[in-house]
C-alpha cells in the first residue's frame, strides 16, 4: 500500500507546477472577475461596495451595451464567414501545382505575420479620404465623383471588416492547406474517372476530408473575433466614428479605464464569457459529428 501511495504522491508532485499555473492563469482571473462584477468598484482607488447583481441589471437596461453587442455580432459573423470563404478558396488554389507556388504561399502569409498596429496604420493610410490610395484610384478610374470617407460613421464597420479579413484569413488558409495535403490523390483520380466535375470533386472528396478541421477553425475564429480588441480599438480609437464599431471588448475597456467602473467592466466581461460558453455548447451540440471527427 505504501508503494502505490508513494507513486501517487510523486505523480501529484510532478503535475503540481502545471496545476498551479492553470489555477494562476485561468481559475483565479475568472473567479476574481466574477467577484468584481458584484462590486461597485473604482478602477484605481480602493473604493468598493457590494451591489450584488446591480451591475448586470444596469447592463440589461443600457442601450450602449446592446448596441455594442450588436456591433460585435455583426463584426464577428461577417469576418468569420469571409475568412472561411477566402481562406478555403485560397487554400484550394495554392494546393494546385504551378510555377511560383512556394513564393505565393510565402507572400499570402504576410498579413498574418505583421503586427496589428502596423496593419491598421497601413490600412488607415490607404483608406484616408484626403490622401488615401484607394480614393485616388477610385477617382482616377471614374468610379466615384467625390472621395469616400471610409473611416467615417457610414463606412467604418465595412473598413474594419475588410482589414480584419485581410489580416486573419491566412490562419484559415494554413489550416485548410495542411489538411488538403493529406488527402490521397487517388480519390481525385477515381472521381475524375467517374465523371465528377471540379465542383463535384470538392463536394464529395475535399469537403468531407476538411470538415473536421473546419469545425475547429470556425470555433477558434469565432472566439477570437468576438473578443477582438486591438484591431477594433486602433481603427476607431474609442471616439468619433469609433463609437460605430464599439464592440463589447472595447465597451468593457472604456467602462473600466475611461469611466473607472471596474465592477461594471467586469460584468461586461462575465457576460461575454457566458455568451461564448453558451455558444460553444450549442455549436458542439449542433455539430456533434464534426466534433468527433475533429
């Protein structure tokens, strides 16, 4: 009996650093955020009082919160759909043999490799309504008569979606391209013999093989885009037209570090966490077969 107990003790000691790290980086922050959401607390001063669920009641009646939730849904859904479509299409093209394929594969990763702040500054220069390259080309080609304010209230969401899709679709491309390279060519040869067109080969050969990886990619991109902060903040900088792309992460940041309402900001974070957890459960329930494949 002593020997098994000693072995168990050694095993627990071996995994103790990992468990402590998980507790420190995951369990404690989540638990502290939950506790903080029940307080009326200043972000910097040690002033706080227990208010229970008052912060959540306030969010329920706050029009700005619901507007931010709507902007977040529009932003995340639009970018995810476009990233998947563009990433899968680009992966299919780059999977085909052609001269310069290696260079093309390297170049298409460029958006994902550069820092976010560099990407946003580059695009804000391209989209500027006074000296931007895009407006210059549209005017030169006669597409428009007057410059378009791409960073104004009417078009800033469209610009944000375009920047995000350009920057993050290479992630989808890499995942799908890696999976395509594992599909046996014999399957495509057999499909050609059976008279399957390019669309038919994609539907009946390619799609079943990439279904599992698509399940994982969509899940990851959904979580990352719904919680995306840096790109959204840098595009709008929290003011002016930025209020038309103020998603929940930005709203939580402003409640915490602009209005100094740490409790209310934590309540927004808790709501986001709940939304993601519920969405993940529904996603796994609806696509249980793909989850098993993945």
